[in-house]
């Protein structure tokens, strides 16, 4: 880890796993392959070997060189999925292969839906490592965006309408709620390292209610609707380092549930460190929100490079979210060719799956932004709070940005500027 922990302004308890513990048992996919195997059996081959590994008490499942088709993969305690550098897992494009439904969180709301392509629930010591590729074949799912409105609206209002989680059952083509690519629910000691992941159905890497998560050297390339790169969701102690993102939505978005359902769960996302990452396409670079109703605190992003995104550093929320965002640090970040705002903290997020039913304002405070450089932005800095709930305590220091428009400030209480130099782009 290139950033010393004592430099981080809060305590974070993360550690990489002892990989030797996965070496007690090793199972290679090729040893269970057969030329006589049917197409349907072949789709279940990786899961079959994972199940054998589980019965042995855990170990490493090695995905050998070559292209392997697969249905959903469910991981268990003490299992490492290791990808050979010339291995590629190509996931099924048939939605029914991802049934039966599993417990999930879909855009910040709990329900039962299609299984994510890789899924784990209440597990400890899970790893996915190696320089191979995971291909989600997301193109077959993306058009569902046009058909999801009815189910998404029902789910978004489920908590306020008194619909319990166990009755929020989807997993149909008619509902059209796309699953995440990798979703780990209620897991501890997670390690993701070195692989490349492409074109999932929706959110790409989505840890939910997890603790002690280390993600290093992962490459995420997605182009579809809502294909965020990485969404820590109501997690605690997450270290993200040396990753590369080019996405169809936000590169990294820190979340904690949506509206009433986020309040019910009441689990914040906290102690998140993001260092040495590159964002070269997408909506936002490092983003907090807008689904932050359970609260977000202690986020530190440093030594990142962002280019050709809509917003670079972004804290976003809207009336109706409630919750809070506080104690956030962005420093040593370079921004280049940002089509909207280089730095944006706003309570006027204009987009949502459906609009909130309530007017509960979010609370955003104690944001520190330091040593930020770059050029070719539409707006350098945009800070917009609500009249009834101002953004509070924003510190801007050592900022050097050029843009068409320099700075917009509305309803901010307690703003500090030190060595902030904003120049106008010409031409």
C-alpha cells in the first residue's frame, strides 16, 4: 500500500489475506472438463468446482488458460478464485440462468432479484485474484433500462408503502431489474486483485454491508447504462488502490442506501480509502452519493488522475435523500478534460431512478479539498446547497484549475479558500 496509514486522517482497519491459507487445497477447472460435456453442464462447470472446494473446507479454484463459459458463480468461506493471465470467463446471456432469485440491494434498496454474475452472502475470506478477464456480456442486458421503470418505481416506494423486503421479489424479464456483476453481501475479509472486468449488466463491483475489503490493481471497462465501476455500499474499512476505470457511469461511487429504505437499514459507508487510481471515462471520477441515505463518513481519496469524465470530484445528493455526508478528504488529484465540473458538491442532483416521495434534506459537511490541478473544464468548482440546509464547512486549498467558468457558490455556510487560483481556458 503506497500511502502510509498514518497519513490518513481516520483509523482504518484493513489487511490483505494470508494467501497461504488458500493453498491447502487447489482445484483446477481443466481437471473437471470433458469434451463430452453438454453446453448446459459446461455453464455449471466452474460452480461445480467451487462446490467441491467448499466441501473440502476451502482453498483455491484455478481457472486455467482459455475461454470458459459460465452461469452465475457463488463463492463461499475461505475460497479464492484465481484466474490464469490468459483465462477468460464469459458469462451466460440468458437471464433465467441467474435464477433462483437471491437477496440483493438494487440501487440502494433491498429486494430479491436475479443472482449477480458472481455472488457471495455472509462469507469470510473471499478472494478473486489473477490477471485474467471476467466478461459479463452486458450488451444483452442494457436495453432493459428502457423497461425497468414500473418495477424500479415500485421498489423505490416499497418501504414508504409498507412492503416488507421478503415480498419484494423480482427476477423476471418484465421487471427488468438488471443484476450487479460482482456483489458480495455481508462479507468479511475480501480481496480483489489484478483481474480485468468488462461489460456487466449494471453496477460492476458492488460490495454491500462488507468489512475489511482490499481492492488492488483491478481494471474495469464498461460502456452500458448504469455500469458504475465500483460501488462500496454501506461498507466499513475499504482500501482501493491502483485501479483503472473507464465506465458507462460513475467510476467509483460511495453509497449507503436510498431514501426510506436506506434510513430503515441505517448502515453508513465509512472508512473508505481510494489511492493511485486512474479514471479515463465515465460520468464521475470519485463520487459520493447520490444514494447516501444511510450516511457516509471518513472518505479519503488521494493521488488519482481523472480525464474525459463529466465530473471529477463529485459529492451529490438531493432533497428527499436525508442521511449525511461528512468528514471527506480529496487531495493530490489531477483533473483533465472535465465536461461539466472539476469539483462539484451539490444537493441538486438532477437524475434518479424515480423521485423521492419526501422532502427530507441531506446533510453535507466538513469537506476538505487540497492540492488539485488540471485544465479544460466547463466549471472549475461548483458548490450548491439548499436554502433550508446549507452545505457546511468546505475547505479549498492549493487549487490550480483552468475552465470556461470559474466558481459557483450557493448556500454554503463556512467556506475557506487558501491559494485557490482559477483561470479561464482560451480557445
